[in-house]
């Protein structure tokens, strides 16, 4: 499981669950392709900050709800 810290100092845990697949596809992220070639897939996400933030929000949605974000 990966983690990152936001500007407010909150730690977020990022994990992928089966229930995340449909919402990720809805924002244009093909998880299968991302997992097949992680370097290429990650590079594509880093090149598109809007999709990167959308993906992170999907993957952290439960935590975001708990803290009211």
C-alpha cells in the first residue's frame, strides 16, 4: 500500500480494490494497461495532472469522506 502526505499534513493511504475499477475507467484510466506496464502507465498519469488527481481521489474516497474532504 502506498501513502502520501497532502499540504495539510494528512497522510493518505492508496490502495486499489475491485470496486475502484469502474470509477477509474469513468475518468479514462484503464487499470489493466496501467498494471501491465507500470512505468508507462505512471508516466501517462503524471503527464495528466487532472486524471492523476481524479484517480487519487477515487482511491482515497473512503478516507476523504471520513475527514470531510
